[in-house]
């Protein structure tokens, strides 16, 4: 995955900062949200995806995250985004789940 993947919507190829973005959610176990993949897509683009699969990595998803705050997203560099993703995954307990869920 290149840094560009984090900054560009893979559906419309426009900058993620040009619209509201979401990440893809594969499942929710109790209060833990499981991300389908590490990618961000415009919320408006992601809701049109049929079937519900990430256009970048083809991960199946069941719903979208709440729209992410634009200021938050645009204020981050790619490097910070990647770090933030790792932190988010850790916080949400993804590391504790079987690796098979993400293969
Ligand atoms: Zn888009
Ligand atoms: Zn993906």
C-alpha cells in the first residue's frame, strides 16, 4: 500500500480532502468495530459500491464508519495517517482478533 492510497479516493480518484470520508467496517463485535481494511473512501462514493467490496483490496464490508472529520483528515500527513490507523486498530482491539479474519 502506498501513501497515495491513503490520500486519494479509489472510487473517483479525487483527493480524500475534497469530501467526507469513511472507512469500511466488516463487523461489529459487542462495542468493537472491526475495520474491513485500512483504506479510506469518500462516504458518498462508498455508499454506491455494489457489491460491498473495497475497490482497492476487495475486502468485503457490511457498512461504513461514521463520516470522519475533514479537518482531522486534512491536517494529517500520510505518515501520520498510517500511524493513526495503527493506533486506531490497537484501540479497537483488532490485534486481539484471529489473523484469519483479515486474510
Ligand atoms: Zn470518491
Ligand atoms: Zn481496502
